[in-house]
């Protein structure tokens, strides 16, 4: 059982999250909170560069001879 304290309650954490989203929206999203939330909560996306590497290799392979 967890004792009620400031650490175990989510109210302070929620307030900090809202404050961070407001600051991010003001600085990087020109005040658009919806865009800021989408950018902050999207997570990391992994992009592969397989096609561009293949294309560069193919063009170099054709151009060198």
C-alpha cells in the first residue's frame, strides 16, 4: 500500500506536463497546442535510408566506368 504523498499523486506531474506543453507550444509551435502535443507525443521514428543508399551506389557504379 502506498502512502498518500506528493510523489505518489499524479496532480503535480500532470501540472508539470501541461506547463511543458505550453512552453513548447509557445516556443516551437507558434502557440498551436494541438501541433505541439502531436510533436511531443509522437515518439521517435526510425527512418531507413536503404533506397537512397542503393540509388547512390547504383549511380556511382554507372558513373565511374
